[in-house]
C-alpha cells in the first residue's frame, strides 16, 4: 500500500494494490474509487485534498501500538 500527495494537482492517492484500474467510480464529489476488472478497490483518490483534509497532519507511519510490516519477499516482521 502506498500513499502519495501530488501537490501540483492537490490530489491525495492511496494505492491499495499496484494494479492498473479497469474503471473509476466517483463515490462522492471529489472521492474517486479505482476498481479492478473484478470490482476490487485498488486505489482511492481524494481531489482537492487540501480543502478536504488537513494535510499539515499527514504522516506516514507513526501509528500507536505495534504495526506489522508484510513483505512478500521476507517473512512478516513487527515494528
């Protein structure tokens, strides 16, 4: 899973699966779900992210408690 903020487009993207989406569905104004061919959500786009969220508190990681990192190349480890 990856999270990216594209400042020039003011768009926040959460990539759930690194697949090319087959279709997109606007679930709500400015919230777009990218779907695989079989209907799974593979990404979520938030348009005008600076207006919809507080980007000042955008952090990657830093979650409370233990976070399990899953890597298909290695056995799971806990950080």
